[in-house]
């Protein structure tokens, strides 16, 4: 009976340790992946904004060039 109690306690302790280690190493990958996905979304958003700013600058330059041509006429 003593061995059964001792084996049960050892099993519980080992099970808790394995659960803790699993959560620490495997569970953290989900958090890291979530953080990286959020960073990717932020970078994609900034890239779209940059493209929009470049398009506006090109449009502005074209309008300015047209205005100069109209003014020279």
C-alpha cells in the first residue's frame, strides 16, 4: 500500500512537471506566433501607407508640372 501511495505521488509530481514544461516551451510558441503575426500586420499596414504616400507625391508632382505648363502658356 505504501508503494502505491508513493507511486501515485511521484506520478502526480512528474505529471505536473511535464505539464509545466509543455506549457512553457510548446505553449509559448503560440504567443510568439501571435506576436509575429501582429507585427506582420503592422508592417503590411505601414507598407500600404507608404505606397499611398508615394502615389500622392507622384500625383502632386504631375499636377504641379501641369500647372507650370499652363502658367508658361
